[in-house]
C-alpha cells in the first residue's frame, strides 16, 4: 500500500531533522498519489515553536498548491500534537496516517483529542486517522 511508501519519506525527513539536532519528526502532504508538501521539525533552527514537521508540510503544500487541502492525506512519523491537530483540522485534511503515537500531547490519543473531536461544528467532520507501526 502507498502508506508505507509515504511513511518511508517521512522517516527520511525525520533523519534529516535529527541530524540537525531537532526532534526526529518528518511529515508529507499527499494529493492524488503525489507529495505536494514536505516538512521537518525546525523549531530550534527557526526559533519558532510552531515549526513542527506537520505544520511545515502544510505550509509547504499551501504555498505550492493553495489553501484547499480537503482532498489530501498527511503522513507523519509521530502523532500530531494539539497545535498540529488544530492546523490539520483548520485545513480540513481528509486523512492522517501516523507511525508512532504520542500519548501525552497527541491530538488523537491524549486527553485532548483535537484531531478526532466531532463536536466542533466549524471544523466539520474529523479526518480519518490511521496508525501504521
């Protein structure tokens, strides 16, 4: 399946982040089988706490392909945190594929499941969330 292919790219991006002394997290946004955005954890390098891999991948996709990400899948090595989950929901990403859960601050598995909440009407339906280990 394609999930493992795109997660392998995320792992390669995570390796780059780790080599740069960032948290080893990588993420890609995919539309119609093509990567349209990539991101690596960059908070230390950019001195900006919002530069998580998922947010960076979404920013890259929006810059190159516009704001409508409703037909996309976001792949990531680690479960999006609460901040990233908000951004994913804001852009109405349809599917999120995650390699590793992050229980304390994860947007799906923590006490604050922003990624999967279905009681916030302005966001519409939550994305499909898939864990692939």
